[in-house]
C-alpha cells in the first residue's frame, strides 16, 4: 500500500488525480491522507469525488472514504475495463479534470472506450475542453495515443450543465517523446465564447486582444452561443506551432471589465511567448505522467511550478522513473528517464 500525504508540496487535487491514474494502470493500491490540505476547502469536492467514482468503476476498485469533504481515501484497484461510461458531476465541477484522471488508464484497456461526462466545461479553476482537444490530445497523439474529445454543450461556472464525450482507443505502449522547440508558428487567434451576455462584451475583449497582440480582424473570432448555455464568457487565445499547440483562457465575471479579462489572458500568453519554451506550465504538468509511462522524454517549459515538482514526487512513487528539472539553452526544462 503506497502512502500519500495530500498536504505535500502544492497540496492540491493533482496529488489525488495522479495517484488514481497510476493506481489504475499499475494495479498498486494507495492510501492518501490530508486530501487537498492546502486549499481553502480541504477534502474531496464534488469533481474530485466523481474522479474517484469514475476511476473505481473503470477498474473495479475497492474504495474507502469516498464522500464529499473526506480528507482520507483508500483505493485498491483491479483490472482496467474498456467500455461505455457515463458520469455526472452535477455541478460546474470540471469535466476536464475527471477526463484527465481516467484517459491515460483507458489507453491500457483491451477494448475501446467512450465516456460521456456532464458538468462544467469552462471553469476558472481548470482547463477548458478546447485545451484538451487542441493541446493535450495533440501531444498524446505524438506519443501514439488515439483520443478524441467532443464538446456537445458548454457548461460555464457556476451553472454547469455541459456535456463532453471522449473516445479512447487502446494503446499498448506510449512512445517516448521530446518537445524542446515550438517550431514555426502556423496560426494564432483569439475566440470569445459568450452565452446570455451582451455582444458588446465580446467586441471589447477582442478589440483589446487585437491591439495588444497586433492581430487582424481575421484572428479575432466572436463565438456566440445559444442563450440557454449561459450565462458565460470565456476569452481564449490559441497558438498553433509545428511541434505543439497552446491554449490560454480567461473568464468573464461580475465586476471585472472586459478590458481586464483581455489583459489577464494576454499577460499569460506573453509570458509563454517570451520564454521560447515549447510548452506552457499547465500542459507541461499534464505531459509528465504520460512521459513517465512511456519511459522517457522531456520538454522545455515557461515555468517549472511547485505543482509540477509535487506531481513528479507522486509519479516516482508508482513508477521506476526519475524526473529532472533544469535549464536548456536558457529555458526551463523537465526530463524523465528510467530509474
């Protein structure tokens, strides 16, 4: 039984999610205490509970402590089973974080899988579905994985009500891979997704991005959605390069001006662009576990966060690999190799 302390390092939900994924894949049970100890509301939130329930169902695990607010959990996995699954978060809790918990494990199943999740698809505390589609799934494809994510209905915070469908094909072994350079830029564009929000809000956000990034009208896209999918406002910048794709998002909220929403996402994008790294912080975090399963690889990243270092520590408990963090050509980098 692997023992985990959820207050270690960054002290958030990623410790639990990575442990669930790795337990499903390796068959190794774990016990975690102090779940999300460094968060304002410690313990399992609804989205974390659904991740536990999804993982449990997919691999027939025995679980103790699976309840909202629980700060201790024991998870004893059995064999991963492919198939058709449906999970409802029931709030605006993130569908994407649940997907990221179970998708790598379903690659190891003997038959294809389809997952349908309902809940939040565009939530300030998690990556949007487009991040999975454009950045994460592209990177996984480079490693030999076939994952398709389809957004059927937007679910903005706080109402939720979104629908996401993911299809996963079995992959016997992920390939090692490196992302050290972005390569030539093929496209860059901004999208403003709005539902039940005045159209002038989208116009102002896009105008601000256009001025800040020196982009033309063809790069500024207003994506109006049916009013029943709102209220909601997500401003998204996508950068497509020869070797990688990155997505940055800011969310509109009450008392925050359109100009401030635009400044938030532009600031984050500029940090990435000025670094010359292949990937940004969040995508880098999500590549760590697949690279460990592949047995090697690495990437340059605009920032090595405490989140990444904490994630590395969890992965090393389950797999015979060692992570290294350093600098390459003046850029932060992360590498993984067999131990």
